[in-house]
């Protein structure tokens, strides 16, 4: 699922996204993904198939839920077994507002960034907060939607 290009003059995803893309192959072990997460101090790696097509994303939460809590061996489990899919994507020329709205709508905090269908980077809620504190209100909605029980939301 992808968002499309947005209004000119606004801050764009390309202005704040990370161009340094960390990936693993779908058939690589989860331990490889975890090593990359830890080595680079990030919260996710993108999962690619043998044809270099984006097929999933692995977050720290995926590792905790699907490996640690199930007492599985990360040296035996393949990345494709725990990845989240489909990956929510956004166009490189989209605005930060569009990225924030998409994160809220899909209840995610990371979006793969595409340009003409090709993977170019990743943008996270942290990137948006750093770039434009105004967007924090959108992210507050995301937090409420994901973590606050319905009966406690204002």
C-alpha cells in the first residue's frame, strides 16, 4: 500500500528520510536481522526477496513477539517467518503530513520510501518529529490509536 505525491512547498519525505537502507534477505536467519538492528542502532530492517524486491519489514517488536516470546532459536528461524507484510510505502515526494496521516491510518511508525516503485529509503515517526514538531499532533493520534484503550481516549 502506498501514498502518492503531495502538495508542493511543504516539507517532503525526501527531506528527512534515511537513505541508508538496512536490509536482509527473506531466507536469511533472524539472527542476521538482529545483528544488523543492534550494529546500526535502528528499530527495523527491510526484507528483500532474491530479486531485490521489497517483501517485508522486521522490527524489534516482531523479533520480541515472534521469536523471544515463543522461545524460538533466531539462528534457525528465517526472516520471512517473522516479517510484517505488506510493507506500507510512501512516495519520496509526499509531504510529511501525508506520511503522518498514513502512519496513523495504518497504525505503523515506519514507512518504506519509493521513487517510481524503487526503494529509496525509510521514514520513521522519529524522523518526522525531528523535522517538524507540528506533525507531533498526528503522531499523538497514532499513539492513542495503538496504545490507549478505546474507553480511555478523549
